[in-house]
């Protein structure tokens, strides 16, 4: 069963269910029909015999008899005559009615199983069953009570055979029609599933093409529709889109990273070649070594930032979120960062008391460290940095302001891109990854980041988290 195609499995199941339904319907119809036919036969028997009760009369005097009706049957009985009206139904619809005297002698009418019923005692107004020659007969007796008829019996007999013949007819008709219907349903079902499952075929072909080829731009294209398979195709296309974006991001990152690493490596190589080319003065060696050290440190920062960034971007789920006291965290980072005291810059911390937030402690510390680090790096001598944390109605706002060199308006939209460094960043210390890391951390916490800056006046970075 495992190796069968879905189409075949559905068709087989469908066929089995259809056969089961057909058979049970057929047997149910047969049973109900049998019941109703047998009841009909019995009702018909009773009705015929009851009808015949009024068709038997007794006359003591022949003159009282209506002689105009010559088709009636007459016979001498006791001290008078019996008149059997010509409406007497002695054989109609396979129902036979016969007139008997009290000792069981047939006086008029027919009984196809008279020999068999001779031993059957007369029972008034009750259906009796008797089987002969493998056929079941219903017998209905009626005692006549009209004047002069006392002691006479009417006995009606009918076989259930006519009903069985009818059922056999229904059976043979069903046996012809049902298989035909089942066959039509199976073929219809098979064609329908084939048609319905065609999109799956297309989905798997497209997915295989995307899987084996290099073309991540390819998408599954189905004829217009809005069923479950179209939803599946949409989900796949959405997934391919995300995959394409992820691959593109990775490709871009690799190319940017190698580009960024190439510069310090070339500088180090050039400095080494310069020093080894010929004997240099000790000042020249010192200068070369200083450059090499600076570039090596830059490389080391780059590699460490890149690893952090990759971890955040590719394995964000490895960072667990918990309830943290953001006020304490901000104060503690500010305390540490205030010790830098670079360029005689003063760091002020204004954190509203008791602000809690559901986030990752390590990442939020990193976010604040990066923003304060930039404020130092791009701040002016003896300047100020202000860190502000406050809670608003539906959000928490964390901002870092400086009165440093500021960022030109046209560059403000680009500074969150990876490896982007604006023209103002002449320090050479940065890696261009700090703000993109801040951006990713904000996004990880479902927040937003904005920047307000004016060249030569300063910058304010504001991160807001919804609560
Ligand atoms: P970097 O490592 O170069 O600082 P970032 O991603 O942290 O990289 O910042 C990107 C660029 O944005 C920086 O190169 C700098 O030009 C600009 N920038 C960031 N913060 C500030 C700031 N506080 N003042 C002025 N310019 C800034």
C-alpha cells in the first residue's frame, strides 16, 4: 500500500466505500421491499376474503332469488339454496378463495393447496402460514355468520412467490444498474482525482527544479484558483521567496565581509613587504608595526562583530527572552560605559525607575553599548552623552543623544545597513556593523529605531518597544 500513488489510494478507497454503500443499500432495499410486499400480499388476501363474505347468501325459497342475474352460482344447501354472486373473487391476483362447510368439504371456489390445507383447522380472521413444495403460503379463514350460513367458512390462500418474483426482478435490475453506477463513479472519481492532484504534480516538479537548479527566482505557477492546493503553492512560493532573500542576504554578507577584510589584510601585507624590502630605520619599523597592530585589531573587531551578527541573524532563536528590570540594566551599562571617559565626554543617565521589559539581557546590553560607543566615537571633545529611559502609555523609549559631529541627512537612511560607514567616520575604528546589529536587536524585540541628527550639532537615536 505504501508504494501506491495517492491517486490510486484515493480511488481504491473510494471504490471500496462505494461498493460497501451499494451492497448495503441493495440489501436494505431488498429487505424493506420484501417486508412491504409481504404485507401487501397479506392485506390483499384479507381484503379479497372480506369482499367475498358479502357475496354468499342463503335462501330458503327459490322464488326469493334474483333470477335475472344468470351468472350467479346456485347450489342446494340444507333446506334451501346458496347463491354465490358473480362478484365472488375465487381467483384474483393469485389470491384463491374457496367456500367450505364445517366438515371441511369444498363447496365452491378454488384452493391450489387444498390437500395440504385439509389438515389445517379453520381459524377465524387470522393469517396462518403453511409451507409446501418449498413455497410459503398465507391462509386466511373467515367464518360466515349471516342467517342460514352458520357453519360455513371462506378460506383464502395466496403464495408469497409472486412477491419473490418481484424482488428477483428488482435484484436483477439492481445487479445490472448498480455495477454500472459503481463503474461510472470509479472512472469519474479516478479522472477527478487525477485532475485535482495535477497541481501537486506541478508543485513537486517546480520544487524539484528549484532544488536542483541555481534559479531561486523560479516560482510555482498554477492556473487561477483558490483551493487548498493553491494555498499550498502560495505557501511554497512564500517559502521560496524567504529562501531567496536568505540566500541573497548570505551572499551579500559574504561578499561584504570579504571586501571589508581585504582592506586590513592588504594594509598588513603592504606594511610587511615595505619592512622586509630593505633595511629601514627604527622609526619606520615602529610606524609599520603600529599600522599592522591597528589593522589586526580592526580585523579582530570585524570578525567578532561578524560572528555576533551572524548568530543574531541566523540563529535568533538561541537568544532567550525573560522578564528583566530594564532600568537596572540601563544604569549598569551606563555605569560601565561612563568609565571610558574618552575625549573627556560626560555620560548622563536618566532612567525612569522600575521599568520592566520582556527581552534578552545580553542583546539589550549590546544595543545600548553600541549606541553609547558610537556616541563616544562621533562625539566632540568635552561633549555630553545623554541616555534616557522612560515609559510611555503603550511603549518604552530608550534614547542615546550626543552633541557630536552628526550625520548628513542623505546618509541617515543608510547607516543601519551592514558595513555602511558614513563620510563622517574618519576614526577608522568602526566596522560598520554596530548600527545594523542595533537594528536587528530592536527588530528581534519587536521594536522600532529612529534617528534624528544634524551635522555639527549631534544625533539622537531612539529605540521604542511596544508593551
Ligand atoms: P561604525 O562601526 O562605523 O560606527 P555603525 O554601524 O555603528 O558603524 O555606524 C554606521 C555609521 O553611522 C558610522 O560609520 C557613522 O558614520 C554613523 N554614525 C553612527 N552613530 C553615529 C553618531 N552617534 N554620530 C554620528 N555618526 C554616527
